[in-house]
C-alpha cells in the first residue's frame, strides 16, 4: 500500500503529523518580521514563552532538533573537547557525526539502563587534566530516550547526575526532543526537570504536531554563543514567525493531549504482547514509543516492517529484531485497534518473501 494513502496508519514517527486547520490558521495570521534582527514579534513571543515555561534566561529558535542540539554543544565546547553521552543517545548516533564535523568535539559513549545514565555510570569517566588527553567538558542526556526505549528520567536521577557533572566542572545539555512527553508521563513540571541543566533543546515537530521547528534554551551567555552558531550552521531565519506561530499554538493546545498518545501506546503494547512471534513487555511502554521484537525464526525487523507496509501500517525497524511504533495526534484509538491484526496477517503470510531485506535505515525521529 502507498504510504501516502489516506488509509495508511503511519506509526513510523510523530514527525509524520500534519498541521490541523487551527494551526494552519495561526500560521497564516502570524505577525512577521526579520528574526535575524530580532524583529519577528511571533518568534520573540515564542522564545519568551519558553523561557517562562522552563525558568531560563534566554532562548533561540532553530530549524531542527539536530541544529539546536549542535548549537548547544558548541556553546559549551571547544574543538578537541569531549562530551559524555549514553551509547544510544541521538546526538551520538543519529546526527551524522555533527559534533566532530561542526565543532571538533568527540563523543565518549557510556552504557546505562533504558538509555539513561546514573552517577555510578559516570564515575571515573572524566579524563585527567593532562596535555595528552582530550578535555571532558560536557554531559549530554536525552529525555525521553529514543533508541533507549521511550523512557523518561526520574527527577531525582536527572538532578543527581547534573549535580555530579557541575561538581566536576562539566556543563550539562539535554536533548529534550520529547521533553513534554517526559513531563506528562513523569508528573513533573518543565521548570523542575530543566532546573539542573545548562541548556535544553526542544522539538516542536514531534509530539506537539508542528510542521518544523526546535528551540534551544539556557543562560543569556550560552544563547548568545548559540545564536552565532545558528548563523554559522546555515540556520539564519527571516520571517520565521510563520513557523513560530504553529509552535505557540501547540504550546497552548497540544501538551495535555499527549496523555492520549501514551494511552494508545500502552494499549498497542498490550495487544502486541498477545501475538505469537512477537516479544514485548507492556510495562516498558512509558510514553508514546512502543518497542517490540520479532522472533528470529520468523524473520528480521526490516522484513516485518516491509510486510506491515503492505498491510497498510508503517512501523520502523530499530535493529536486527527490534521495531518501534510511535503514537501521535494523527493516530486515533480506532486506527491503533487495527494494528495487531495487521501484524498477525504479516506474520501469517510469512516474511520469507522479503528475504532480500536484511538491513536498511532505522527509525530515527
């Protein structure tokens, strides 16, 4: 089935959402100016709203999550520096080597449960102050975790590792692409979870349903550096209020409804757990990301993904046996209820017809 068909159930990512008529109207009626000169009133309003929401001094609008993450890294690091990050962190594996390419920064990847780090995971990982060694400068965390399973950091755990980082002379940056999902699931506020962090990157194009846009938030000093990086990285924006208006609409209307996506994800996980040939623990589905495995004797993840596309369902592979489904505002409970039958049909038909599909692009966004 054509993935552009109106009947296609697209669970590949929450980036697949389309603006609602109300969001489009907000974009059409946005007051505009030249953002590079600080003259776009809609962008200025968005940045002020985010600062108030997070309890931070300054913010800068960006084109994408990768761009805002890399602006944050460059605000804290010099060429030759090193950052600490979980081995499944988006910055380390899904941003095209950007830390090295754009800022000359290397990633030291660490292990930790569910894509998250603890103080014990971090102890002993800071390089000695020696001319032969790279300087460890930054701790990066991801909330919610993407490849780590869609989990959210407990407030105490995140506070502990950020305090440890600061006590040891490191700065802290959060890839908060789905931070609103974390807040809804974790029951904490944006100010609470962002208080121990120096910079935070937030995506509007995921759970909040915007067509594009991200933002970096932090101290005035850090954001001043980040604005210069945005220009260097080719992210100079002009009448960006047409996009910022969508983000404002999302902040005012689309946060609380994220619980619906979480409920749909848990329902899907529970249904998948009943399918022979599929392995999943529904208790591990905490937000809008559903990770499950196909049994090796039935085929691999790319094969099942291809078979599901033929059944009218888009679910991406995240490894040899693991797949990821992502619920979002364009997917209803009625559509979710159709997915288990599609999985059963794909497995019953057999995946051997897709034997040529062994590897391919993984679900990323």
